[in-house]
């Protein structure tokens, strides 16, 4: 019995010393602002700043504006035959918009092939990277350029 008590005493002393060393070497805690700044530098965002990919209807209306080369507004109806005159479209992605709806928004704006965009978005696992907001998307942008625009 005496043999075990010495072993237990040694383990207890070892654990106590280890705990003291860890506590003595711990760094001061960062403030909440410092933590947020460090997280943003690493590319992290708050949950409400990203598009949710749950298959539910968007909570707000979709607004798609087209701009002519000189900056004047063009009407959406019959736009397909005027695509060469348009430089870029303004695409609005509301918070909580599912990936399938983001794909539809880009297709309606005339800037992305829906199946190609959906395939690439799923392959690149963009579920936490697409941000809600309003974006200026060039008409002739390819899928990778569009993804770069809506994930910055």
C-alpha cells in the first residue's frame, strides 16, 4: 500500500507543478475588439453577414439594375438583345438568400450560366463565403470572376 501512496503523491505533485507552469505562462486576454480585428484579418465574418444556404425563400425583394456604358439606367424588359451595350449590372443578394436563389439572381441579371455557377459554387464549398450585399458585376465576367466579386 505504501508503494502506491508514493506514486500517487508523485503524480499529484507533478500535476500541481504542471498546472502552475501553465498558469504562469498564460498570455493576457485580448479585448473583444482585438479578437474581432484578428478574425477579420483571417477572413472571418459574422454569421449575419453571409448568405445562408438553407433552402428557404429570401426574406426581401431582389433588385437588379442594369447600367449602360455611360452610366444611365436601362430597362430590364427586352434587355437580351441589348447585352452588348451594357457594361455591368448591379446585383443585390439579400441576407439569408439560399445558393439556388443566388444562382437564379445571377441568371436573371444575365451574368452567369446557372448550372455552371451552381456546380463551381458547390465544388468550392462557398456556403460560408458568399456575402449578402449589392455588387457591380461585369456582363462579360466568367464564373470565377463573379465568385471573386461576391465573396470579397
